[in-house]
C-alpha cells in the first residue's frame, strides 16, 4: 500500500504539490496552521490565499519567462493555473486574479479530491520519518523555523517583504484619473483599459518624494538586517536610492495619454490595478510600503485622484524567511541531511506566486514518483521549471544567495542565437520554443 505524503503548508506551493501527488494516486495530508494560528499577512483560513499582489505577472509564453512558466504549469494540469484562469481579471498582458474566489475554489477542489485530506494544525518540529514536503512559505512559524535551523546547522536567511495598499474604487476622482493599459496593451478593449492612472506634474512628484522620504517608517528590531528582494522593494527604499528612481520604476509615465489633457505629458504616473471581479477594489501597483499607517494615508492622498481615497487595506512589512537551498537541497529538492523531507515554494528561495507554485508542482511529482517506486528526474534546465530548480539546488552562488524570480538569465544559452537588444525577440522565442519541446518530452515520459 502506498504511504501517505504529508505537506506542511497550504499556500500556493503546498496546494499545487498536493494536487499533483494526488493525481498520481498518492494519498496526501495537507497540514495548515491557519486559521487556528494566524499570520501578519493572511486574512482567511483558505488554502492558496494570496497576501500581496493579485498578479501572476506576464502571461506571454513566447517572450516572457514567467509566461512560459504559466504555460508549463497548464500543460501539467496545474490546479493553481486552472483556478487563476477561472478567476482572471482584466490586466493588459498580465494574469491578475480575483483573490478571494480564487483561494476558495482551490480549497474546494482540494477538499473534494478523494485522496486529499486537510488537517488544521501547527507543525512545530521537522518530522523524523515518513514522506514530507515543507511548503510553509515566507511566513514560516517561529517554532518550525527554529527546528529547521537546528536540523540544518545553519540559520535561515531572511529578507523583508512589503505589501501594497488597496483602495476603494468609488473613492477615486475619475475627473483626474483615467483607465488605460500602458501602450494600450491587451487583446480586448477591457484589457486595454485594465489600469487606472493618476498623473503627476514635476512639482507634485517632487513634493510626493519629499513627503515619502520624511514619513515615519516601520523600524526593525535591534540586530535585524533588512535584506529586501529587489522585485518587491518598498517605495521608500526606491526613493532613497535616488529621486528619479520611482519615475523609472512603478511611476514611469511612458505609453500613456491623459484624455483629460492629451497635450500634456505627465512627469510621473501612479497606476492602480483591479483587485477583485466587482472592480470595487484597486491595488496600487508597485507601492509596497513600510510607512506607518497614519503616514500612509497622508502621503498617498497626495497622489492626484486619491485626495479623498479610502483604503480597504493599508500597506505593511513583514519578515520573509528562506533557506540557503544551494547548500542544503539535492537535485530532487530533498534536504541532504534528511532526504525524507523535501522543500518547496518560496522558502526555497524562489520569489513570486507562480514560481512558488511551480516548485510545489515539481516537488509533488518528485515525491509521488519516488513513493510509487518510479523515481523521476527533474526537468531539463532549459525549461522554466528546470531553470528554477537548477538555480536553487546548485546553480546559484551560495554565499550571495537571494530570492529569485524566473528569468531568461537562468536558462542555458541557445546555440546559434546571438545576443543584443535588437535580437532579443528572436532569442526569447528560441528559449521558449526549446523549453516547450523539452517540457512536453518530460511530461510524455511520465505517461
């Protein structure tokens, strides 16, 4: 009789791992501490709850590495991508998700599967035997984090992640703001108007930067070091790197025309993206922040169009933990010192919803295959999934290991395809064509 696979953590990685293993015929128990034990960021007890952005980023599988990862997961009958597609919101070329029904649907699907059970309890110690996947994510409980540190003989690394504010749509001044995706990107008119834009002239931008830099911020405890992931920097940290940094980042004004004043080009633009299917909530794109709540409302209301804004959720900051995977995990994502334990998701040092779910997909398949007596090799490093797992299990430099999104820099070069900006489209297409063929081969080999 097949043993049971135990998964600690019911986030995106744990949920996907459970789904993949159960589809292969392996019984699974998901151990989730919520809602009995809460976290700073989670609001519900649902599995696969999205706590930061509601975006899975680009869905372009020919020119974007994360879009390619979307494609690979869909080809592997991934639950996370299936439910994301079901609850998709307009977002130009990106895949944005209505987060609450998305998580509810993932939870419903998992609980309805005859081989999956969910146990609501906190696991505080690493298990000594059995088949386990640790997919506790960036908010791993203190007790389990300490157990991991004791078992590995190494302190877990940490960085600080920030959450962007969410605004009630009906409190935004549409006499100032307008709906438009940058460069009108999107196949439908709805997609081409997926973002709400708030323009700033130079004086408004400079005053905003001054207020941002002067605002009271969350301070770290003595002895803590803030190691931010560059893909999720608080806006204050970006502003501290130079007054023009935000204008070349989340506040860049390019590709947009203000219908209220089409002859005037904005100096900077703040974008908001729909956060739910009703369109009643808008997420301020790229505005993760560590400002204290009182300062947030004061500073954010300096944005034209948000002068009377009300906030469904203010931004916040929390500690994210991850292990030094290149030194601790083998190519099968197993803990070298305790190979009955695999790690998956963001705790391994991948960054992003899709990357986390992708590593859950792989860990679930690797674990189930091993338990069924037909060990499975990891996918080729030329695939998006393979590039990620290769990076975290030995491709990265251990001394400087930091969280990483999937990107074409992790892929082996394509023979005969030259670099250079002008050839980028050709090069990326060659990467994705090669990856898709190899991914299909990997899936076909599993029957």
